[in-house]
């Protein structure tokens, strides 16, 4: 008999194990033998310290449940890890998902990582750790692949989570990209909002198809750390001719800002001053929602006579200190401080003159910082 035969009542341990004799008035020669036996049993218990066998008789009830005479719900609590061993069953592991006492018996229900129990003599040991212990669950990781849909993610890890503890982590391989605010239903507990690390609802494109992302439960919502988005590159090849007073929009490009914060935008484009132009731009602006990253003053067009009908390459680079997440539009605008209408051509093609460069495509490079 090992530690499983020891009693929590001191008076019951006089002969609690073979080779141990602590009767009143025991012979002196039995003390050293009893002490050595205790040392051996304690050492043997640490050979398998992760699990403890209480010595009960567990009767097969179903492939996932057993019954035990008496009330053992105090030691066999929901969430505690379990190991079951049987000749046919083999050695399988899981957690206790239900523990209830009634009719003189305790019924235990298990959720196994893999496998199931057979109707036979079973040895059941319970884990020292409890999955529902908040000091353990806070560092517990579960991994699974999404089985839901875009914006409604579903994760069913093995073993299933019995509840959501603050600090609990979930790692998921997303099958679908999101297109806006999203939820995660973990182990069928219910759809819970996924937020960014600041608590904001996820914007379009925050989760990409095939992306591996980690979320931490904050007690109310899942918080996920969004990776720094890859730079967005847009190429505009269509020829655009504009004619009007300031602010004159040459081109604009829609994009999605993944999270609030700074961003860098670089634009390279070819521009031709129309042969019939009567006014030249004095400056160019790079704007998002009417906010300019800084005005680029024209130092390179001395007069209309030398520029009318000619082209030049324009490169703008703007740093925006704070742009809110969501759908945004960047625009290139020209102005001349009330100097009259301007006539410009963005992305001029070969029909505009033999001296044009081989490529006059406008490129927008948009990067979040």
C-alpha cells in the first residue's frame, strides 16, 4: 500500500501501510523500519508527481464517465486533470468536466484529449494541477484552427476550455480574413468580441486568411496584438486630366488604416502641364481627410512659358502623426494661392509627347508605423 492508503486522520495511520507500525507502545526495533518504509513511499510517490491515486474503486459507467462509492467531489473537482489506465483502454489523459454526488455515489465525467474508456477495471489518478485554477489558467495556451466564418471565428481546442479566465490565451490559425468587427466563440462558450490591444473593435483586414494570431481574454473581451501591417502599394495607370482652381485634386487613392496611429505615405507620379494651361501650380499637398502632411512648394517651375506642354516627375513623401483606423483616402492636391485655374495631366501617355519616360504610372506606398 502506498500514500493512497494513508488517512487524513492521524489516529488511523497506526498501520496505514505494510511495513509501517506506529501502534502505541510499539517495539523500539519497529521504529527504524517504519521510518524507512515511509521514506520509500514518499519517494515512490514523486516518481509520478503529476498525478495522485486516491485508492478509490472506479466503476465504468460510460466511455467518458465512472462512478465511485461515497462523496469524493471535494478532491475530484471539475477542471482537474485526470489519467485513466486500463488493459483495453490503455493510458489516456483528459480533464474532469463534471463531478456530482447523489444516491451514495459520485459520478465523474471526463473530456479526454484522445481515446475513451472501455468497460473494465480502471485505475484513475487525478492531476495535481487544476485547469480552472486562475493562477494556472492565466498562462494556459490552447491552439486550434478556425472553423467559423469571416468576422465570426470559432475555435474548438482539445481539451475544450471549461470557461474563460482573465489572462487566458488562445492561439488560432485563421481560415478567413475579417472585414470589420469580429467575435470568437471558444469551446462553444459563446461569441465574444475580439478587440485590439487598446480595446478597439477590429478594422477591416486586421486578421488575414492563413494568419496565426494570439488572443488574451481580459475578463470581457478577447484582446489580440495586431502585427504591423505590411506596406500597401497601389499603382494607378489611368490617365487623368484636371482643370480648375485650387485646391485641385490630381489623384486620390482609397486604403484601409488597420489601427490608430502614425503612417508614412510616399507617392511617385508623372505630371504634364497642359499645352493650353494659363496658370501653374505653386504647391502640392498630400492629404488624408483634409489633413495635410506638409505643403510641397514649387521651386522648379520658373515660369509658364518654359513649362506649358512639358512634363515633370513629382515625388511626395508625407508623415502623418495620427490617422484613425478604418477606410481612408489619400489625395494629391495642387494649388496656386488664388492664381486662377490650373490644367494638369497625371499619368501622361505617349500621345502627350515623344519625350515622355517609358513608365509614368503613379505609385502609392502606404505604410503604418
